[in-house]
C-alpha cells in the first residue's frame, strides 16, 4: 500500500485506509511525501471538516463531494509537491 501512496498513479484508483480516530486519519492523510493534490471527508460533522481544512496538506479539500477533480480556488491539480 505504501507504494500507491508514494507514487503518482495514472488511472482510476481509490485508496481507502482504516483509522482508529480522527487524529490518526489526518496523520495518515498528511503522511504522503509531498503530493497533496486533494483529499476529502464524507461526514455529517462540520467540525471535522473545518479541522481537516486547516490541518490537511492538500491543495483541494472537499466535504461530502467527489474527492478528486479541479477546484476554481486552486491551481489546476492542487498545490502539492508533484513535479
């Protein structure tokens, strides 16, 4: 699984990781080596989204929307370290 998180994959791929609490979820989301293009949260809890928005190292952070795609507020593809 680590290779999938560390490399750019061209093609449809959804990584689903288990976590024990929200702190661990944010840690896992930020553990990738600088790609940080997009992430998202599917939850009814606005407080969790607000925290993810502040703490996630990703150019696009979505709430109850598709987890990928462009955002008009960010450069195309987000602001991660992809070269």
